[in-house]
C-alpha cells in the first residue's frame, strides 16, 4: 500500500462527520475518500489523513 492510500484509523472514521451537513460519512477504500451522500461530496484521504475541507472535496457524479 502506498502513502496516498494509507489506511485511516477506524476510530477516527467513527467520529468524523461532514463539515457542511454534520451528517455521516462512508469510507470508499478504493478511491481513498470519505463520502457525504447528503452534501454530494467526496473528501480525499492523503497520506492516511482525511482532508475535510469542502474546497478540497470532489462533487459526486450522478449515480455515485
């Protein structure tokens, strides 16, 4: 596993919420992202650290 897809601490995933909606996030291991369905955003995970800034998030495409 390379540095870009380093695992995120499961305990951290339990407490993180979307900074915009305060709603739950799901972990997409394949894309190394935390996904907020409510906000329709995917927050990147870099070097095992979730980047929880809306300006760094990618908008989800239709059907994602």
